[in-house]
C-alpha cells in the first residue's frame, strides 16, 4: 500500500502576547491568531489504534507554546512566528513539516489584519 500523507491543522488558536514595534504597543497584551499546519513523515499509529498515546497531543503542544511565548516581549510577527515554529519542532516527531501562520490586528487605519507565514511548506 502506498504511503499516505497525513496532516494535522490547528486553526485560529487565540494567543495573548506582548507584541508590537513601538514599546508602547508591547506594554499591553494583544490577541493574535495562530494557525499551525503539521505534515507528519508517516501516519501516526493512532490512525490504527485510536489511542491518544499513539499520536501528537495538540492540547499539550498548545500549552507548551503558550507557556514559552508568555515569557517574552516580541516586536514583530515574523520573529514570533519563527519562535513558535522552533517550539513546535522540538515537540513534534523528527522530519515533521510545520507551517506557522500568525495573524495580528494592528492599530493601522483601515487595515483589518496582517499575517505572516514561516515554515517548511
């Protein structure tokens, strides 16, 4: 049987983070939305076993991301996207491909949001 492609997609995870170019913007936490696309190098065993222990627990991944980004201030979504990518890559199996899309809602007149993508695909 040919190898199946398997992905996990986490969309619109709301994160509170100190983010913004001017220091004044970073003084107050703001909400950003995080999308994570994860392509596994092989199908998780849970596809067959239906057991949480045989797959990636995305609740644990989310907790790790929230805990680590809460400790810092970030000026740019580009940098924060890269940080989240590296946090996720340490948690996920080797050779997993990850794409981080981070959306913020800047206080710029008539701009609804701005998004940045960082990753392997």
